[in-house]
């Protein structure tokens, strides 16, 4: 199963997201303190149908970037384009999933899902049918009339997915959506998201600070460093699709994780070598973005042996 | 927030949902006979102590017995007080209830509007904050002479006096409630396609509604506590008037009857607001 992996897929396809020379500064607390420069001259392109992970430490501007894509804030300079159109404000074409599900606690699950159509005055039989169908897809068919406080953490997240998907967004923006979940639920949600993306192929920009999560989910991982936020490296993930949680135990996955981790850590000891722990590794070439599929398709049994 | 952690299969299977739901339903508070029994026990104990003290004291002016109080209450429900051109306890209660409802409703509207503006416009908040902080600790009683001079001795000063007690409570409750709405909730609404106005009405205000109703309950309690003071102002009717007048005439059983009536009305009004709160906030059902 092939995936449109390169942002520069071709001149004919319009990128789903285009970020050009974006700069964003937050005001300082006092007049003397300079404002914090969250992003400066940041570029990023995301191809249609791509699953892009933004990975970096907190404060590296990844959430700032996502907020600008969602339309919650404006860049001080530069351009943010979604589907070729400048982002001027929030809209249902760009679905946002927050760290917590942010369901409306006074509405039942079904009414939460129907919030979007109702707000746009497009609540008709078709929207209702789609909402019911989506609740079935996310495994909440029996929880339609339940209120958010009656759902478990994972169920709430899935309800939030359904609420966003009912609007048929062209782009999904996720800001560490599983960060607050326990490890077991998080794995379940990652599996759910992989299945979902496999079916719908919506473009996804996914912010995380978890290396494993980024490697498991993304087509590309954009490793960022902070203050101001810059792209440290863009790493292609050549693991075959569809992926499953079991893939995290393969050798190629472990190698990939190491490449990402090294890219992350490179900023902290720039220049003083990245030997240390690994020793041999045999993946010295891995630093550069866009390693060929040769590494990616190493066989799985070997991977498990090494693990 | 207690959450049941998800089973690994839960992500895919709708079959995983029903048991979790059942579990969740068990967490919600429900009516408990046991709790009710203990509550009644407390009331009975208090009445027993009252009865004992009145028996030992044996002076109905200082403390009438429970039976005497209850029979007086019953008597004046249908008997006019004072006998000449008076009202029954029922009618007095209606008068007080109407006064409180009018003042409270006006105070709630003013408080919510002012609080809403304060929560939205920073400069307004900066200007009004010290004013509210100064007026809040003042007992409404302190304003009585002033309001009589300003508004005379009709219904107006009584109305204003209740408003003065209600408004600061409602402003503080409204500002706190609106401040507590997570910005992400409004962002979620906007990114689902809501216009700014729709998001304001259906999310910001709606989300602040339960704590505002709690503020309304507090304000209602405050209004009842000030009714006696309010009806000191040249009143000829109302429960506060009954209590004041009966006290002057050393009719202690009637004083206690008036207090009992205020307590009953207060509970009724509060229950209605609690019902409204349950309606507004599903997680308390």
C-alpha cells in the first residue's frame, strides 16, 4: 500500500498545507523583557493525504504552529495556507482535536457530534444519519444518549473524533491528543487512529513529544527545536502501511526511533558527536531525510530477533 | 475525574461499550433512603432538645414548646394577624415571596449582565472591581436609613435593598463562571463551524450556566436573610413584618412561626433552583 509521502509529490498536486516564512512572537511579561520568539522563518509543506508528525520538546512552537493552522491565532509574518487558501480563522474544513476531548458536557454524545451541523444550520436527516453512522464507526453506537461524564477517557476521545469527522474536514489537526491518556488507552487510540486514517486518508498534522508515537503514526516526522522553533530534521517513515502496534517491536522501527531521537538530541550537544550509547548502529546514513525504501522494508523476523 | 481505563479491544468493538456505561452509571449519585433517615433523625433530635429546654424553662415567652409553635403556625395560616386589617400567614408569605422574587430577579439580571460585560471587557472590569469589593461586605441593613431618605417608605426601598444584596453576589458568580470556561471549548466550537455569536451563546454562556445558577442560589439565600431587615421599613405585611411585630408584642410562638415559614419558603425556592441546576448540568444528575 503506497502513500503519498513526499510533500514535493508533484507540481500538479496542490499541497494540503503550506507554511512559508512564518514568524510568531509572544509579548514579554514586562516592558524590559523581550517577547518570546516562538517561530521565525518557519517553512513546512504537507501533501494531501499525508500523515505528518510534528515532534519536539515543549516550547518549540509546535502548538503555536497548529493554532495558526486551525485559525486560532495569526502569524506575525509569513503565510499559512490550507488547500491553497490563506487561513483567516477557524473553520469546519480543518478539524481540531485537543489534548483533552473538549466535549460539551451538557450535550449527549450524539448531540456533541451534531454540534457542527447544527452550528452551521445544516442539521438535516443526512447529517443525523452520518452522525449515527460515525458513532458506530468509533464504537460508540450504544453510548449515543450518554453524557460525556458517563464515558471513559478513550470513549470521550473517540466521541471527539466523531464530532470532528462529521464535518468531513480536509485536514485534521491534533495537538498531543493522547498525551493525557494512560498507556493502555493510548495504544488503543493509536490503533484506532491508524485504522481511521487507513480508511479516510485525511491529511493529518499531529503534534506530539513522544518519539514512538511519531514514528508509529506518521509518514514523515518533522523534528523541531525550540526558541525560536525551527525544523531540526524531516525524517521519512518508510514503514509499510497498514501499520499496527506490533510494528513497534521490529528492528527497523527501533532504528527509526533512534534516528528520530538523535535528530532531537542533536541540538543539545551540537557537534560533540552522537556516538555515545549506540556504538555500531549501522544506520549512520539515517540522519538525512528521505532514506530509500531499502531500510524500510527490512524483514520483520530479523527485527524481532534483534529486539 | 475518575475514569475507567479502556480495554485494548475497546477501540474497535462497540461490544465494549455497554459494560463501561453500566459502570459509569453506578458512579452517579442517587437517592438514598439511608441518608434521608439520618437527616430526619437530626431534625427529630433538634426538636427533642427544643422541647426539653422549653419544658425545663416553662415560659412560653422565652421558648414556647414545639406543639405550641406548630399550633400557632397552623392557627395563623388561616387567621389574620394582626386581627384588625391584617393578613393570614399565607398572605404574608406571598407578599414576602413576591418582594423577594422581584428584587432577586432584577438583581440576577443586573448581576449577570454586568458580570458578563466585566468578563468580556478588561477595562470595565478594572473600573468596577474595586467598587464591588467595597460594597460587597456592607450589610444591606446599613442602607436602610439612606434608602428611606432617597426612596421613601413604599415598596421601592425594599426592592432596592434586596437588589443591593443580590447584585454583588451575582456579579462575582458570573465573572468567575465565565472566566472558568476553558478557551479550548470555545475554540472547539469555532472550529466546528460556529460563528462567534453562536459560540458565545451555545458554549461560553451555556458552559457558565451551572455555576451561575449556583450563584443564583446563594443570592436567593442572601435575599431571604435580608427580608426581615427589609420589612422593618414601614411595612404592614410580609413575614419580616410578622416577626418584627410579634416580637414587639412578645408573641414568641408567632415569631417562631414566621421563622418557620421563611425556612420552608427558602427551602422550596432553593429546591426549584437546584432542580434547574440539575437540568443545566447533566453530571450532577
